[in-house]
C-alpha cells in the first residue's frame, strides 16, 4: 500500500535529480519514506535519493517497490 501527498514542484525536483543520470530506477518504499539507489548505464556514477515521510504533506506506505522506466 502506498498513499502520499507532496507538492508537485518538490517532487519534480527530486525526480529530475535522479532522471538526469539514469533511465531506470527502483523506488523502495517503507513506512519511514522512499529511497532510490541507481547506477548510470555505463556503471560510472551512482545516484542516491532519500525522501523521508516528513517531506510529504501526508505519507503512508508498507514495504515495497515502484519501478520507473524512461520512454526516451
């Protein structure tokens, strides 16, 4: 289960920071927030993003994953 409310601009900034480096990422969910660890296609650089539940207006999650794939 995943329910969250966050300002669009705040979430857009977070996602853009990841998408500039990688085309695919797995967002790991837990009751405390969400996180992303992804490596670029050349295996040269890694991006790490943690959004604590406090960054959201409301946040509820159980352990799980969301997969994001770019359609470039």
